[in-house]
C-alpha cells in the first residue's frame, strides 16, 4: 500500500471516529472495538512476529476488552480498570508462547512484540473514555478532525523536517477550526490538542514509513489504524488537562 493510500485511509478512519464521537455512546465504542480488531489483524505482520495467529488473538482480546471495560464502567474515572485488562493481556501473551509448537524461536521478540501491540490496541479505549466524560464529545470530534487533517497532509512529498512542521501546523489549524465550530471547547485548547495530535502523526510517519513490509496488505492494515488507536489515549490525557 502506497503512502498516499495509507494516508487517505487513516484520514477516513479518523473521520469515522469524529462522526462516532459526535453520535456518542455505543457508536463510538463499536468504532473503537473495530479499530482494535483491524489493528490486531495486521500487527504481527508489521512487527514480524513469529507466531502471528496467537499474537493477533492476544492483541485483539486486549483491545476489545479494554473498550468493553471502559464502556461498561459507570462512574469516573473511566480508565480505572484499564491496568487490570492490560495485566490480563500480558498473562495471555505468555500463555500464547506456551501454546506454540514451533520450537518457540525468537521468544523474547515474540513476547515483547505482542505486549507492545496490545498496549497500542488498549490505547484506543481513550476515545471511549473521553467521549463518556462530561463535555468530552467535542474533544473527540476536534481530536479526530485534527488527526484526519494531519494524516492527509503526511501524504505530501516534503522534506522530513518541513513535512513534520507542516503536519503539526495543519493539525493545529484543524483543531482550532473544530473548536470554533463546536460549543464547549476553547479555540486555544483545540489548537493545543491539534498540535499534540499533529506531532504524534509526524512521529509515527517517521518511525514506520520506510518499513518494506508496508508493501503488503496486512502490515498496511496495522499501519493505517495505529495512529488512530494511539491517538485515543493522547486525546484523553490532553483533553482532561485542557478541559477538565
């Protein structure tokens, strides 16, 4: 999958999160769970893990489990049970290795890669948590809008540092515009949220864009969903700091 295609797909996924965030409730949780599943499907191939089916299952269970727990938590803080989910996923990662019958080659790499992928998948629950927070719906929409714009700008063929600055600036502008159009969020808060999202998008682009595995379909699935999943926890943290 080419860079332009990946950028467009990521932007579309971010736009889907924005729409789900505007609707709120179950649509946002379902969207987050689907993102976790798609990411889990492609992560083992992107990370080059030796036992792809088991690693994908662990990552999927961790991500969907995190979304379900946050969705079902009735009072704040909505992320209070997230460490339990992640700890259970780590145990599943070790059980996954015990079930292997291939000589357990690259054992440390397999465990660490599975746990890292689970952490990314669990991060998607941040979208659900901030969406359920009072006054959090506009934060979801603004954060997802900034992510969509930043992801689209990444497709421009610019020098690395110039591209990073343009991506961060475009995401900040999108965050500001979103805050101006939506009630309940200050334009300065929208700009800072967009800037944080833009920096994250530019960083992930620098980390993963040169991987040769992105020419294949499954690794590309993980690459296009990874910015959306990781941004969930970033939007939650920044949103709580800026808006409360």
